[in-house]
C-alpha cells in the first residue's frame, strides 16, 4: 500500500486497521513494533463521529484485534491501550464490557499476551457523565477516569522506570539534605534500614495513577504524574490550527502527556511506535518529537488530513528538544 503521507520519521495509511494489517503493511511491521500505543473508539451507547461501535458488537470486534496486534510486537515489545468505561443502555448500571474485553483480549489463544500492569488516567475536569444519572437524577458519581492497559507478549518487555521519574517532593529533598530519618520497623512489618531513603536516585518512582490535573491544589504539580492539560487542549497549537482553517478537530484526542510517558518508559530513540487508530495524530507526533519512528492507520480521511497539521514546519513543538533527555519534564 501507498501511505497517505510520510514524514522523516513515520508514515500513515488510510483504511480499517484490520484490513491494512492483513496485507503488505502488516507483513512489513511484523515483529518490529516496540510500542503499540492507542486509544480505540470507546464502547459508548450513542454513535459518535469518529465511528465507535455499540456495545452489542464492540466486544467481538475488540477481541478480534488481539492476534493482529500481537504479531506486530517485537519480542520485548509492549501494547498500551487507553479505554473508557461503559454503561448499560438506559440504565444506571455500569457495564462489564471493558473488563470482559480485557480478559478475552489478553486470553486470546492466538495472541499470547499478558497484562503487565493496569493504570488509571484520572481527569477531574471531565464533564459529569452519564448525565442522566449524575446531573439529572443525582444517583451516580461523575465518571472521571479511563483505564490504561499495558500488555506484552513477554513477561519482561523493555521498560525502565528510571526514564520517567517524578521530581522529589519538598519533604523528600529536605530528608536527603538532612541525611537522616526515622528508620526501623514499621507497623506494617517492614524494616526500613538507616540508609533506605538516603540514596538520591534523581527522582521518585512514578505511580500508576495519572492525574490530568493536580488532585491537591495547594501542592505543586509533580510531573509526569500530573498532566495539567485538561483545560488547555482546546487552545493547544493543533486546536488553534484547526480553528484557523475552520476544521472541526477530532473529539477524542489522547492526552499528549500520557503518550509521552509511555513512549519514554517503554522505548528507546530509534524504536518503532505504531497506532492503529491514529485519530488526531498524537501518538505519531509525540514519537517523532522524542526521536522515535512511527507508523499508523486511520479509517477516516478527514482525520488523516487533520493530522498533517501537527507535522507542518511552522507547528510549535510542545515537547521541547532540550527536555527530551529530561524525562521528568513531560507536557
């Protein structure tokens, strides 16, 4: 197949990912993808412009993707999927669909995948939903997070949490400067040695909770776990470019910070990143900014045209070059 367009680091193909991966593109990528990072259409009850499937067909379609994706992965590659929650149509009852999808996808006999870790992407700025039960009947809480599933074809995929350390808190920096702390046995049974917390590793190990905004407003953000971009995505360079050209941007754009975290955590410069649901192009753009190669597929031509805005020479990089070697700085 001929790509819709290429950049110096990647290429994008038009069509349904399953059909494209059955052909020459799939064969050329087989066993070479270091990170497959994507956010597939969410299992919503109402049809959206980006082509989500309704629940009665979603699970079968989603699970069928497992062997296609698994074949692409390098022996130590990773697959990271961000997916939202689902609710039963017309009922204040949460659907088990995401959990069923995870179980059947991971256990697909032709895929050989395993779940390395699940994370949560928490966004306190999300609109109250499901609206009927949250804002009208007031019987449910706002659905404010998405799941992030990290899977692999190996128990030990390439991963290094030293690349995505959080800056130390003020109290930890003071402890390191002071050079002593209350060591000894804890009520939990752990025995903390006298030097257990005195080694300066350059930062704290990241958590598997990603905060789209600060949970505690009186404390400074500690990147990369505090992605304070929830209220600025409508004014970022990509959105402004769409507005200037009277283009309606993709309504479900993946957070730049989330993509950059996993690209740095699970890959090295020069590695290959693939997104089968390219959408607004976040994955490819971040990969290119961070010195990785990329490939993608997208079923809608209108979105492919949008993604080219990200790669225009005059576009303003959000991931500054001087920050690439400092994994604590992720926007």
